[in-house]
């Protein structure tokens, strides 16, 4: 079953376990967020650039992240292949969850690293356990915050967000953190369920249109590169940092 349908109030996002010093989180401009007196079904009643932010899915649904059907519903190997990773890249997997994409990317980074970021310690524990059992030594976990990835500045070549961005309760602050962490010329890749397609069987607030994503990335000066639409249900959108 799809937790986006049945667990809208649970908490899914980022989970990393490297202790990192607290950073000063920038304050968004006045009026960045708006609030509704009553939240929509599956929403939190908080709006960003005209979009109500969705509720999130928690570690209790970690098994769903590893479901066998995901290989044909989301084609993870094809997604990773289209990231065009270099062996030395440092990649941040934001909202890494159980490490479903982190470990796939790690195989292609013999001289690089994956920084698996999540706000749920339980998710990070799953990743650490798999690191030990599989002998993986190029995945680092970082415990993030709802408004800060806690990634070092100018440290990553690519950021991957798989069905995560629309759930950030503080998207402005999170994007500030991610843009700061990206190297010049670095890329950010977002996978989001296509809101333009009513046949995609996902709750509306867990989907985003291309136009909405472009608008929100544009606030931070990120340049749109391309959208890859080879996936059954998702956009794969690529942006770069000048």
C-alpha cells in the first residue's frame, strides 16, 4: 500500500548521524510563508509560494521504501544511471530514508562519497546497520534538522531529492542550506510525482508541477537544465548552481 495515501501525518524526511556543529539558520523574508485557518487533508496548513506543504511519512513505513514494486514504479537504477556521476563526486541524498538510493549511488563512487541526510535517527540507524552488514565505507550519515541539512559549505557536487522536497516544512531555509553546500557548477536533482497528471495515484499534496518546481528553485538563482520524463509517475528535474 502507498503511505502517501494512508500515513499523511507521519514524519519522513532526512536522517544523518555525523555530529555536526549547529549553524546559524538564515531567517526568511517576511511573508515567505502563509497560513490557513484549517489545513487540507494531508497538508500542514502552511503555504509556500502558493503551495500547501504536505505532511510527511515516518520511519514506521521504512519497509515500504524497500518494497519490490519500487524497482518498476520508480526505476531507481535508471535514475542513478541518468545522474551521470563521476567516480570522485560527493553526493548528498537529502531525505535518504533507508538508503534506497544512497547505496545505489555509492557503488558508482569508488573515490567519492554519499552524504545520507535525514531528520529521523531511526532511518540513519537502518543505514548504519546496512553499512556494517554490506561492508560499505563511502556512505556517511548526517542527522539533519527541519530547517538545515547540516551539510558543510561548498562540499557537494550533486544533491538528490527523491519525493522529499514537497514535504519540507521549511523549504526556504532548506534550500538556503542546500545551495550553500553546493559547489559552483553543482547540480540538484528533484524527483517529484507529476501533478499535471491526474492518473498518477498519489495524494495531490505529494505531487508537484514542473512550473512550481522551477518557480521555487528560481528564488535561489538555480538554473533549470532539463526534465527527464522517462519515469512512469515522476518528473526528474535537473538544476545547476552558477
